[in-house]
C-alpha cells in the first residue's frame, strides 16, 4: 500500500520523502505521481532504489533534459524511462514526443507515461515499439544479485 512519509516544512508547505534522492521534496501533484511510480517500481517490479535515478540530467541534441525516473540494470544500461505528469495533465502526443526524445539518448527497453490516472507502457524491443500493460513489464537487474 502506498503510504508515503509526508511532513509540513517551516513555511507550511507539504513535503514528501523521496527514497531515491533520500530527502524530502515539495509535494506537488506531479511529485505525488512520481513517488507513486517509484513505490510501484520498487514494490511490484523489485527495482532497487539504488538503480533508480530521479530527475538526473541528460543531454538531448545539446539540450539539458531531466527525465522523471530512469531505471538502470546492474551494468548501467537504461532499462526504463518514466515520464510523470500531474493528474490534470493529459497524456498526449507531446508527452510521447518528450519521452521519445529522452530515449534517443538513453535507449531504454521500456517507456512509461503516466499522470497517475492513465498509464501507458511501451516496450521498445528490436526497434518495434509495442504498447503493453505496465503489469507486463519485466525488469531484470542482469549482472549480479543485489539486495536492498
């Protein structure tokens, strides 16, 4: 059950604990969706927090971008890119274009687009993208067994 740690800072703003970044961050609608996806990947797909990156900087066509969540294998290959939007933001072709641009640089096996209400997962195996259920996503850490 998703039950994140939430607190109110000294200025009266709500914050949520991010187990990947190991710190409290501002609780926005998009951040709530991001934290739910981190919870889902960790609890349902057995992705260790240590193999997730949150809003890490990448370069796409000489522009600095920050995908919401990137999941790595033990060998450092990018397995999954997740793009999160606030619940009121529609998942559109613009969102799809955004994650495709990220994948031009990262070459992930899976792309996930979600606003918390709607979730699309695209499997990019063999250059033939196929929409699958996020429940069918298979994550393998590869190389070494790692526990958390």
